[in-house]
C-alpha cells in the first residue's frame, strides 16, 4: 500500500478550477517532486493533503488516502492529530511561517506538546536535540533566540526542526529553498535528504526548479494548468522528457553546465503563456504546443502508460514513440 | 578595443543602520564598454542592487566616481543630471510593483517622454507605438492597464519604458527572477535582440549563475560590498580562481541527475562581520592565518582576469 495516494482530485475556486483529476502516489521513504510553473495547481494540491485550503476553495471530487484512510473524510480533531504528527508542511518563506514574538524554542515546543505529553523540561531538551539535528550551532543558546535573530537559512532550518519534531511519515516541502541563496539552498536540501533517510520519511517536494528535481528527487510529476501531464522516474525523465511541455521546460532552461552563450545559441521558447489555456476544451497545452493536432482540441488527453512507472498525457507523442 | 561607456572608480555607498554604518558598496571599480553586457552576480545582501542604484544616482554615493561617456556624473545637480538619466535606464525585478496600477501603458510611456522633453505629440505617439510592437506587446496595449497583462507581458512593459527614451546603458536588476522558466527564455531572447538591434549595453544584476553565464560577456562576482573576481564569461567558467566563485558554481544544481554533486563546499551564510582580513575567510575552506589578518587586493591573475585572493 502506498503511503499517500491522491485519487482523481479536483479543487475549484469561484470562477476557476485549480486542480483537475489529479492522481499520484508516494511510497514510504521516497522523494516525489511536483513540478510546474506558478498557477499550475501544485501548491493547491499540497494544501489539499494538509486540508489547509482557503475557505473559498471547494474539493469537487477525489480521495486522499493516507495509509489507507481518507483525509478528506477526517474530522477537524482527527486532522489536528495528523498534521505535524503524520504529515508536516514547510513553506517557502520561513519568516512569515514563524511567529515573530515567540522564541524558536517556544514554537518548536508547541508542536511537541500538542502531540506528546512531555514535561516542560523534557520538551526543552527535545527542542535542543532537534536544533542539533538540523545543524544549528550552539543549540542550547540559540533556542531562546527570536526569528529576527536568525538568517534566512537558519529560519528554514528551524521550520524543518518543527516539521520533523514528531517524526512524520510524510513531509511536504512547498518551494522550501526558493527564498534562499544558492549556497544555502544546497545546504538545506542536503539536510532534508539526510533527515529523510535518518527518519525514514517520504518527501513531497514542490518546486519549479528542474535542477533541484534532478539532484534531490526520485520521481517527478509535471503539472500544467491543473493537470499532471507526465509522471516518470528521474533518470528516464531527464534522459528523455516526453510530454511537449516537459521538453519545452527543459529546453527553455539555461543549464549552468551547458556551454551556451547568447552570442552563439538562442534559447528555445515556449510561446504564449499559461493564460492561453483558459477556455480550452481539449489539451490545456494545445495553444502553445508545437505538435498540436486537431484531435488535441476535442477532449483533455488522459495520462497513458508508456513504460513501467511512466505515464504521459499526450497521445501524439506516444504514437510517435511507439512507431520508433 | 571598444569605447568605454561607463566607468566606475572606487565607489562607496554607506547606509546608516542605527548608530552603525553599513558599507553596502565598499570600493568597487569596473568599466562597461559600448555594446557590452556586464553580469554582476552575488548572493542577497552582497550589495549588487545597491551598486546598480548608486550608478543610477537613486542612492547617494559616499566616495568615488561614476563617469558616463566621459562626464563625471557623481555629483551633478538634478537639472544637469537630467540628460544623463535619459541615457541611463533601469529594468526592475518586479514589473508589477514598478508600474502604477492606475495608469494606462500610454500614460506610463508618455510621462517618461514628456519628462525628458522628447518630441511633440505626434512624434511621441509614433515612438510609443513603435516601442510597444518592438518589445512584442499587442498593438492595443497602450490603452490598457497593468493588471490586464501577465507577468511576462508586464516585464515587456518595463522594458518598453526603459527603451522608449533610447538609452545607451540599461541596468537590469534581476529582470527575469520573478518569471517562470518558459517566460524567462522569452524575455532573455528579447533582451538579446534589442541589444543587437539598438547597440545597447547592459549591466545585468542577478543571483542566478546559469542566466549570467548565458547572458553576460564579462562577469563580476561580488561578496560583501567588494568585487572578488572579474573575468570574461568563458574564462570565469573555465578557470574560476576565487574560492567563493568556485563554491557558487558548485552549489548550482545541474539538470543532469547522473552529474552528482559533492558535499556543499562552503558552510554558513553571508555575514555582515567585517573584521580585518579577507571577508570570505570565515566560510572559506582554504583560509589561513594570512587570510585572517590581511585583506587580499583585487589583482590580475591572467589576461583580463582579476581575483581578490592571496592564493588565487
């Protein structure tokens, strides 16, 4: 049984549907990347798992099975027992997720004492252990610091300490390093990866950066306009991206290892913008797609299996691949 | 050798933070030649944006000289500065934050032209229509408001506003950082075309090494207010000399999963601790006693290649 299975999830806001018929599964201990550009529905998917959607959002259909139980059917007290204990979330901007008027020790302690009956002294000792675990130097002194005393990277480490405090089985990391510098990004992602192994938790890594995916994830789900358009393992995906959108994304990216310069190479573009998907009856990528055929405009193509572990929502590409 | 367009000499910018003085830019010198793109990379807080704003005289400098086309503009008064401002324009990171939501694109562009007394009404109309199509916006864009455009299109408006004045040098401060990857490529390609067609020069400020590698002719690496390495783009990527530059390169994740990264080469984060010695020594894997006591000057380490490290 998968640790988390999202089945046929659709989430609507007044006036538009943010997530459409999304299905994917996460196995225990793996890192699954959910990739896409702003507005593609990746964060809404994550918030649905946490049941932290804004009040005007509505789950239209689907099930979210965590260890077999449907989170969408859980009562509010049941959800409070799951959040932080079984499933945790870290967000992009640590400064806005931390309370500026409480010391970091008080904030980590709050998570621990919500789930476990521990004395204040034991909670403090456990908080110091956690700060040590996320490599914050001088943890026994730092525990009384406030968020503003810490740098961006240190704040994100505190968020991670809070998220793993009760040993969750699944950690959802929503753009965890987007606000950080590149040297700090590498440190924080390495830390997350170490903790994943030490605590044997699974990570749902939400990002727009394909470099981060290539280096830190096991499998990838590419989202476009609310739908998953490709699912694959990391090695096959980067060796041969299949969906035209996946190919466009990798082509438009400037890779630091590639010896490309404006004087000799032009970057390949994906014409138009995500906005062109509005009102499209068929494939949402059709208005921007170089391979578009009349049949693409009829109905949104389903995710079809290509190889084991690989599914692509583009019949045109699959047809071509099967014929050589 | 091409003509020097902008020359910055020993520039300092200081901010008062309470009773302390923060040296955001601390003795920076460089030149931008006609038609050249100079990339300025560094992490947040290193002073790269302050340097860009100081050159545009949006932030006052404490010491040093800014010479544009042979004229020292460092201490010019407002009216004497006006013609130079036209030649020196800026593109910002957040195109929405830098556009007035209550003004149509026509007002945005026309204001710039009027302030700089560019042409009569029909001439201004002609120039606005021309620039709007040149940056790839629909022809009816002039009568619309910023909220009607997507992020990429708003950045095109920001570019149109800078270009409508026919500048010589554009300071681009993280122009593609707020954009999605697919839109980034569109904007970078547009900037390349404009540079070629209009003979522009860019000072391109970014924290994204991949983008700078692609886009710049020459690269300056900045750390805590100082340039620590400068070289042509090809030299810098083939042979980085400063340990900070090497660490930056090593930290960028590659989109090739078989190309596995080693351990992060440096620990810690940018501090504001400016004690004696090299600014980087607290994070440097190769720091020695000499680094802790003596600040390394920026010195030549090869043809057109400079680095501020005792051991480069």
